């Protein structure tokens, strides 16, 4: 398997290094062969060279089976990075150009991790969000006129194509079919967004007819926020448009223990371009270079990379490595019991070592 590695900024390269050490330890045991190639794309690289990420870079990345990304972004108030230059220039360009149309985010409370939701355990918090990743308000459709005047007008348009919506919903049904509960909830705001919502709801209902074994439900996004906090056990798989998905998956990360634990994948499930995997957190400039970052979210994202890319490329050794990494993380998380995950007192490298030990060294 050919892996492109984008460490990025801040703690990004630190947590990715630790995750790649985990892979180095587990790969030979499963006869899994891989090569990894580093790429410099980051805010720091942009500030140093003026280069962000162009079409030639995308063509180069297409040659890989998957991309492992740490985090990109400099200091939040740096005026040289204003206007979302890095977010649009790197993250959105990768997702859009490589047609990574699913954003997959597991929300699982691991053993030993404390949730702010009193009385909820790993039994209650165990669902996956399937977020549409290439449409909606993220298309950049809209504009601003008479800027800076009292007559200023701006608009930003929500885009839902039947093609884009349906392929995302199909992925979610396929995923739900493989899980024990086989339950899928559509989250939208159909009562107010009655055009975009209508496209989603009809596609959902029509595709549902092909999946008699999957039970379905619908929640408005505001009700979903309430349920995620009050009764997260109602969810198994959630399918959701891009903007609402961005918001509810951060809430998901919070109830499952915080940013240090939240993993994600930007998937091109058809395998025509590489998928990209990354922790949900950013580059955390406040703790960069201090061996303080928790690498669990990145290690778990690497596990997801191996399982998903292994499935797409029919590579059983990769799937085995991914499953062993996932299992090892669940053996390590009880050691965080009662601790703040983001400031656990364990060093970044020490946590990596704990995962390698849990896999048998
Ligand atoms: P952040 O996620 O980087 O940090 C928020 C807080 O969480 C900080 O206090 C940080 O110390 C802590 N934290 C984050 N990850 C941690 C970890 N693994 N272990 C321990 N503590 C951790 O968010 P931010 O401060 O809003 O953003 C910093 C930079 O990251 C910005 O430039 C932003 O644009 C960028 N960013 C990038 C991505 C991405 O690459 N996908 C995502 C979010 C933010």
C-alpha cells in the first residue's frame, strides 16, 4: 500500500510520527507491506515558499492508495493566513479534487474515557456519522456586493445534487447493513429547508426501499443535538449534509471524550482517488513541540485508514493491521481513566509506546 503522509503544522507531524511508528510495529506481524512518502503541504510551507497545493500536487497524490494527514493551520490570528487560505487551499481542495465525498466520523466512548454525560457508558455512545463532504454550503457558491457600505448584500448557497445526495445515502445504508443494530437516521432540517430537505428526504426514502433489513429514522438537526446529549443510544449510523455534519460531529467528539480521541476519514469509497484520514483536531500551536499532544485520535485514524483502504483495495493484511490497532487503542484508553484526555500527563511518544505494547510489542 502506498501512503502519502502530510504531517502539516504544529502537533500534526508529532502525532503522525507516533502513528506511523505504531504501523511499523504491527505491519511485519501481518505481512502487510507499505511505503510512505512525506509531503510538505502546510501553513508553514506556504509562509516559507508561497506554495500551497496545486493541480500538479493533486496529480502526484492520485498515485497513492491513501493519505494520512496530521493537521494544517498556523496561529489563528496570523493575518498572512486570513480568509481561510489554508482551509480552502489544502483541506477543501484535497476533499473536492479527490472527490472524497464521505466524511466518516465514529463517535464511540472507549473503555475508561469519561464522558461529560453523567451515567452514559460505552454501551450508550457508539455511533458513526456519515457526513456528505463535497456539496452544501461548502461549494463556495455566492458572493458579496456593495461591501463595506450600508447597502452590503451577501449570500451563500446550499447545493444538493440528487447524484451527490444519493451516493452518500447509499454509502450510509451499506455501512448500517454491516453493523449489529442496522439502524440509520437521516438528520436535516426539512421543515425549514424545504427544497434541499426535500431532495434529501425523497432520496433517503427511495434508497430505503432497497434495504429492507435496515431500520430508518429521521431527526431535525436541532433535535439531533438534544438527543446526542440526552439519549445518544438512539443512534447507530447518522447520515447528514455537510454543514450540519460539521457541527454535530464536533458535538460527537465532545461526548466521546474530546478532541484527543476523535478520528475521521474523508472517503472516496469508489477507490478512483485516494481517501484521506485525519484526527478531527487542529494543529494546536499552544502545545506544539512539547510532547504533550495526545496521538490517540491520529492512531485511530490510521486504523480507520487501514480498514477502509484495505476494504476498497481488497487487502486483507491491511484490514488485519487496522483491526489490531483499533483493538489496542481500546486496551490503552482505560489507562486514561479519570484524566483529562488532552492533558493526560502522558507524553505523545509514551502513549504511542503504550499502543505498541498493547499489540504485543
Ligand atoms: P485545535 O484543535 O488545534 O486546538 C484546540 C485545543 O485543543 C487547544 O487547546 C489544543 O491544545 C487542544 N488539542 C487539540 N488537539 C489535541 C491533542 N491531540 N492532544 C492534546 N490537546 C489537543 O483547534 P484551534 O486552536 O482552533 O486551531 C489551531 C489551528 O489548527 C488553526 O490554524 C486551525 O485553522 C487549524 N485546524 C486545522 C484542522 C485540520 O487540519 N483538519 C482542524 C481544525 C483546526
